[in-house]
C-alpha cells in the first residue's frame, strides 16, 4: 500500500514532526501504543529518552503515564548496544515483541504469520482479533474459514 492509502484508513493523521499533536500530551487518553515495525533507531531514542519526533515523544508519554508500550523490533542480528537499549526500554515498562512466527499454528502463507503477530500484539492490549490460533485451543470459526480458503 502507498502511504496515502494507509492515511485514508485513519480518522486522524499527524506529521512525524508535529510535536504539538494531542498524542504528545499525557492528558490525551490512550490504551497505550504499538510501534510496528520498530527500528533500532526508534527503540534507542525511546530507551534513552531522546524525543526528536512525534513517534518517540508519544512513546515517551506512554511510558511516563504508565501506559502499555509495545515495540515490534524488526532488525536482526542484534549487537550488545541493541540489547542494552532493549533492556533499558524493558526496565521502563515497555514490552519488546519481535514479530516471530508461531509455527505451531502451521502458517501456510506470509499473511498467516502477519495475522498471528498482529493478533499477539493486540492481545497485549486486551483486544481480541479473533484470527489467532492459541496453544491448546481449537481453531476459531473465522480462522478455520481463513485456513480453508488457503487450502483451495
């Protein structure tokens, strides 16, 4: 998708340099923040308290307000500096969640892997995407139908 197409799906879009946007304030209520994908650069700014743009400022606000902050780190391999930044972010109550595929669900395509990762991330906010095969559970009707379509 093009950036314009993604923006059309949103009710509100802020420029990354708009530090004065409402989401940069602790008085703006949110369930928290999910950064997906999260680069090491963004992780490092958040971990070390550098807020050079709206993304890192909003993440900083989520942490200071004790709201959930989930970062889906996208880069590997990792060196010691990356791991230290992840440790600092975790100590500040962020959740580091690399989008690692759960192979027990027997994904048949890339979208299965993406849906599982998104479903697990949304679980951290108490949002049930209902497309997630959980360990020890039968397939939900929606997921069973999706898998049946993939087999055809």
